[in-house]
């Protein structure tokens, strides 16, 4: 198999951030692929990450641990509606749903043509998918296991007490900035662009990866 061409400087910048931020990760040097897991509190216990480094960009994928059942038309339809409703209004990144195998994931795309991403950019691109699944993961589970209505599931996720508290905390953190700067930074935090390709080795397992816990503000730990 031909070795993939990717930007090693981008890969180094990502590796440095993940190391400094206490993530436990694996890296495929032939394909430019990072893999690691993240533990979450709540009904959704863990998601898997893939960072696919390319020549002038990289993509971050956070993958839901359970696929929708492709032979269950009602479930597939409800998940598709949930994804559309959850995606509406997101500025950075988007949920994706593969009708071929029922995979659900959140994707961030970072263009790096002629520049190296800063540690802050890398941090946002890694933290955002975890935040999105922390908000919407319970809704996806309620459809897969509880036959929930997609519209109501999204509403419950967005109106949850935890979501309101986080939203208020974000506003309070920005109160020392001017209004335009506050709105810009809030929008940027909540969620970059689209490509349709899966990472080349996405079908490989993640059994050997370790798990980072406490995404926001605390050190990680092995599973």
C-alpha cells in the first residue's frame, strides 16, 4: 500500500498539544492518523477520536460508540432527523450520519494552507466534539434504546439543566469583553467545514487506546 502523504509539521503540532494537555494517544506514522478515547460523564460513557492529518489540513472525528441499526427504518429516520435538527445553527463542525452502517460522528475541519495551527486552534478542534456529544449524546441514546421522538430528544438536550449551566458559565466568562468580541468567541466555542471522506483507516479498532477523562480543566487518566 502506498504511504500516505501528510504534513508532518501539522502532525507534530497536534502531537505536542495532545502531550502537553495530558491525552493518551496512538499515532500511525504511515497514515498520519491519531487515535484516542475520551470518557464522559452521564449516560454516554465514552467516545473515540480520530485525527486525520493531510497535506494542508486536518480533520477531527469524534465517533459515537453505538451505530444505529440499519435494518430499523424508524430508528434510521429518527436519527437522521435528530442529526439535522442538532446541526442547525452550528458554526464550527457538524454531526454526520452514515446510512451505510449507521455510524454517527462529529467532525471538525481545520484548513492549514501555508500556516501551522496554534495550540489554541488545536485545543478548540479537539474539545468541541466532546462538548457536542456531552450535550447531544443522551438524545441519540434515547432514540436508539428508547424509541424517542427526534424533535423532543433534541429539545431535551438543548434545554437540559447542564446545558443551561454551561451556557451561562460561557456568558459569564466573556463578561469582561466587549459585546462583539463576546459573541464572536461564544460562536466559535460552540462548534469548521465539511469534507465527505472518512479517515483512511477508520474501520480499524481502538481497543489498544487509552482513555482521557475530565475533558475540561483536569488531567487525563488511563482507563
